[in-house]
């Protein structure tokens, strides 16, 4: 080999070592993979291909961690709780390479041993070697069959697609059949495309994004490759990275007519991280309305100022706004985020049913505040990035039961006509069915005469 040329095998090993270190940081420090991974990649200054490989190793390993742990326990004949964290994460990483990426056995096993030695766990190298070899003796199909053949269907899906049982149950409660549940679990384990949204008022003729592939549901959205932070539109604030589901629910609220004056207030009660606020700010201006966003976090509010200068630090539960003063309100409420599991690989391991119930109390407090702020004839858009009944349909039913002045209106006409949104007035998007995050939207009109 020409000594002036770098050895791709060493780059591959270094990429695996970076991925291992990220896995350790996520588990030891409680960090989030979608935040830590980009930070570490910037430090490493890898080529795009190597950065993509690290991202796949990290996200893929974390997504399927519970499945890989079951496989490791079978191959090692011991509980993962009895295995030191570093060799355990090496084995998880190796299982992902062998069973999902279908890396050659000798390459994956050899790398596993080298990782143990490099990270000062040479004494565990024999154990890592033996377990990795046992993992390689069966295909993913064979491992899943062995682990699930005597289980009930929900437990089998939980193991096969590496989702906690309670999440599988929650999906089944919304979808009603296991075939559709399986479709969504599969979608949660696939890396989504990155979508950029050019904000209203920024002409395509001035955008390098115009040549990018149009996203599935909107000409305002484009699929982008590589590091989106390098796009001039992103750096200037003329565009933002936003899932189509988020764009569509914001657009639906903007499109719905109201019975109030044309110079009303559009309010975003929980404006962070800012994508929907950026859209509503511009749409409100175009239609002769005023926009205001509230964000309880001072740090997040400062970040939103890149794309909207109309955001203030305030608590949506106790807002500094007069009652019955807003024509349109977006309440994108704090939620479990279980509609974005494909983007947040570690969320499925962090969230609990009890945590969802705690969030419901906050969501209802915010809904009550929103109703008080909404003028008669105005429209409230209640949004969560979740398919869980407690955060979606149950909150809608609670609102209608407790606030007789509120009426549920049909949200479906404000979405693309070919999305097959079902029979309900409220809308649930699904990653597997719609190729968006799992956004929920219910639109409510406040009855009575506007002043």
C-alpha cells in the first residue's frame, strides 16, 4: 500500500471506537444520542462516509438495544446486568454489525477484540471474542425465532422490534390490529430522511435547496443529504430542519378560517425549538395578523430568535396576555415524543407510562390556559408528537367534556387530500403510514360571538 494513502481499515476501526465512546457517554452520563453524536463528529472531523457510518452504528445499536441484550444474554449465558458496561457495549455494537449490517464475521469479531484492548479492557477480550462468535453463528431471523417462538404476539413484537411492551400496547390501542402496529415498529427502526423547510417569504429562486428532491407532502419541504448545518439557507435562518409532520400541523392551523378580524393575534404557547414558530410568524404577517411566541426556557427562547424575533420568555400556564385576546393558538404541548422514536433512538428506553401520565397533567393545564386566551370564534390547534391515547384522544375528549364552549372541527381538509387520514375530525400522522413523525392535531373553535 502507498504509505501516503490512509488505511481505510484503520478509519473503520476509529469510526467504531468513536461510536463506542458515544454509547458509553449516553449510558454513563444520561446524554441524548441525537445531541452527543453530532458534537463528537464535529470534534473528530471525519469524512462524510465515516460520519454516516458512526451515526448508523450509534443510532442502530441504541434503537435495537433491548433485542441485542436478549441475544447477548443467550449467547453469554448470563444477564447483561452481570457484564461490565464497556464489554457489553462492544457486544451490542458487534451484534448490530453482524445481525443488521451483516458485516463479515471475521471483521466484526476481530474489531470487537481490538476495541476491548484499546479501551483498557484487555482482560475481557477473551469473553468478548467468545460471545461475539456465538452471536455470529445465527442470523437475525434465527435469533428472533429462538427468542420469540413461545411468546404471546405483543411480547414477540416487543422483542423482535426492540420496543418496550407498554409502547407496543399503546400503539395497538390506537391502531387496533397487530399488522399496523408492526408497520409502525418497523418504521421506528429506520433512519428518516432529513427534511429542510424554506420559510414563507424566502423565494425558491434564491435558494440552493430548489434543486433538492421535493418531500412527499409539500413543495415547501426538501429532502437534503449530508450535514444540513452547512446549507447557506440554514445558516442564514431562511430555512430550518423540520419534519414534514411538524410542517403539516402548523400549516393546517394557519389555513383554517376564523370568525375574527384580519388583524388578530396568533399565539404559539410553547414555541421551542422554534420550527413551527418560524412558520406561523411569517404566515401571520402575510395575512395581516400579529404573531407572538411564548417559551419558558430563556436559553431556548434565545435560540428561536434566529428565526423569529417575536418570542418572549414566559410560561404558557401563566401567560402575560389578556384573556380572550388570541385569534389562533398553537399549543404544541410538552409530550413523551413517542412519535419521533426514529429520530431519538434512546427515547424508547427512557420513557415510561408513569412519565406520560405526569405529562398529561401539564398538557391539560396548558389547554385550560389556551381556552382562556382564545377569543370567541378563534381556533386552537392542540399538537403533540405522540400517538399515545392519553396525550391525544383522551385529552381531546377531556377538553370537550369540560369546556362546552369548545367545538372540535374537522382538521382533515387542511392536509393533503391523499394522506388517507381516517374518519375522525382529529388527525394522527404515523411514520410507517405517512413517512412523517407521529404528530397529532386536534382543532377546536371557541363558540360565541367575537367582539
